[in-house]
C-alpha cells in the first residue's frame, strides 16, 4: 500500500491486533475516509515511521498524539497532522449487518 492516500476514495480495512480494543476488535471492518475532518477523539489511520497505524487522535498540549485504547499499548507522539491519511467513519462485524456503528 502506498503512503499517499490523497485524492483517494473511501476504503475498508480489517482490524488486526488488539491495540484499539475494546471499541475495535480484531477482525472487524473499518471504513476510512481519506481527507476526512480531523478533531480531538477521531479514530484515524496514519503513516508513521514507515508503517500504517490505526489509533485515536488526541490533543496533547500544543501538539497531537496517536492514542491506543488498550492500555497495554503506548501512545505515540504525532509530528504533524499531515501523517494522518484518513478518518474512520464506520465499523462493522463481518456477517452481522446490525453490528455496524457510524463515527460521523
């Protein structure tokens, strides 16, 4: 996957790992909107240190950090919002339409 999502259309990814549990469980599908509106508390996909990372965007004084919901995982400072490539707008559990949740 390229690190440049600018101008891209909405896309879906499968959650891997437990860093965002309990809100996002491994195997769930997230829908990501590149260029979506960023605000404190948004769930985002970022390109950081040569890898994709899915976290919650949190205000940290004058800057920002990528916060893992699972306390077993550390938060990571974010050098700038340009590292954020998309905002999670929805999640769903495969095979369970009624388990969908929107984040708009």
